[in-house]
């Protein structure tokens, strides 16, 4: 459960960090931003999948409970 909560927070923090890195890259005329974006993007997608999986599991449990109560 803790990992899912951390993943949910990263879904918000990740783009903010990426924007900050982009601004730093533009200000320093660097050419490293695409590597940071690739790493953060992969981590963001994995976190998104973890959150979606948790939502599916919770939705299934809620449906099962509703089914059993109506029986």
C-alpha cells in the first residue's frame, strides 16, 4: 500500500521535477535533458501502472462487496 501511495505522489512530482530540469537545461545550454526525461518518463509510466493496478484491485473488491451485500 505504501508503494502505491508513493507512486501516486510521484505522478504529480515527476512532471514538476522534469519542468525544473528543463528550465535548468535551457539556462545552461546543456544537452543532457533528454536522458533525464527518459529516466523520469520510464519511472512515471511504471508508477502509473502500479496506481492503475491498485485501482483495479480496489474496484474489484468494491464490486465483490456490493455483490455479496445484494445477495
